C-alpha cells in the first residue's frame, strides 16, 4: 500500500479523515482508553466518502489523478509483471533517450518486447528522464526495437505515460515529427501482437508515437488525447487557466474513449486511484494484458495486420440522418 504524500484538492477531506483514524489507532495502541468503536465508525465513514468522491470525478479531476506523482510508472509495472529484463539503449544515430525505456523481458515466462515512457519522481530523475518527454532518438530507438520484435516474432507490450514529445529546438532540428511519423507507419504494419496500455497521461504525438497497436488499454483514471487541456486552453481561449473547461470539451477520459471505440478495455484501478496500491494496479493491468495477448496469439500474422487495419479504419466513423 502506498501512502499519498500529496493531496489533490478533492482528496483532502478523505485524507483528513484517514489521518484521524491513524491518530486514534496510535493512541489506542498503548493507552487504557479503547477507541475501537470510534475507529470503526470513522472507517465506515471513510469508505463511504471515498466511494462518493471517486464515483463521479470530472474530466479535470481525472487529469489530475493521471498526473499524481505517486502514481505507478512504467518501471513499476516492469518490476511487478516482468522478469529477465534486458534493456536496449540508443538509436544508432545520435544518442540514448532515457524518456523511453525499452528492451527484452519475459511476461508469464514467455519472451516479449517491453517498452514505455518513463517519468522521474525527483528533480534529478526528471532531468535524466526529461519529464517523460521523448526526443527523436527515443522514437528511433523504439523503431529499431519494433524491427527486432518483427524479426524474432515477439509480442510488443507498451506503457504510455507522457505529457508529449519534447518540443525543444534540438529535437525539432533532429526531426521530431519525422521520427514519430515513421513509427506510425512501422507500427501499422507489424505482424506480431501489439498492446499499449495508457497508465497515466497520453498527450499528442508523443503518446501516439508508441500507440498504434492492435489493442489499446487504458487505466480507469488515465487520459489520452491529441493535446493537453492546458495547451488547448492556450490556443482556444488564450488562457491556460481554462484547462478545466478544455478537459470537459476534449472528451479525453477512458470512459469517453471507450464510447468512441478507441480504447479496447478500461482497466479498473484500486479504489482511490493506482497511486494508493501499486501492486493491485499492476495485477489488474497484468490480467488485462494477459487476456488480450491470448486472443491476439490465436491470429496469424496476416490476420493481425488485417485486424489492426479494421480497428483504425473504424475510428471516427459516424452516421447522420441529414
């Protein structure tokens, strides 16, 4: 169990109640006074309050949860779900990009290609990981591993969690857009099973550069969209402070995207969010990946390509009575 050290605005009443419960438990430990009845009442109240808070979150609250600094990142899922990880670094053109972690691993004992965006938890780690924002060499490294997965017939399991591709001058000079575009083309034609799981935030081409997969899974409190709410507000309203308004309009939550047929499954999170229980969140993700991977393994290489083609051709299709 992970104890959140940072409280989001809508979590504060719950955390205050849980703090009171912890205080009473500590007092009753060595005291003559028995607080057990009061503790039970407060625990029931806390469970009820938690269910009420998380049963009807707004889009902006979900965006905040997806960015929670205690939320499990790609390397946390690697620790819980995979074994025998061997990291592959570098794009053989420019350098290494630590914002994308990639390599070979075993999932349920079978070899797979593992890949995902990685953020840092401290300032130092974020400088190393570039806050989870890949540069062109990161996407070219990914492309190199996609080719290896195709050659060795390995399933590709990807974890998406990025505020977007790095927009710096150096990244643009080295062909950021071209690197992402090539990945879209390569991933579209892979004939091995590919599954991407949005574990936090999936923003813009930075997420899509690893996201053209046969199956797209999303954690319950994750989001996936062409632009972040803040950037959308800056463009449309000339005010980044309108992010809450933009989040509602963008329809970026897992529930929204499931309704549009974009995501294939919403993976339930522990009550209160994945940041409260990393192990349970990983188990839920592992079960979903295992189920979809078993289905994809029943298809021939030709069928995998055709199945992916049908999936993306169906996105954005609509009917009108006019």
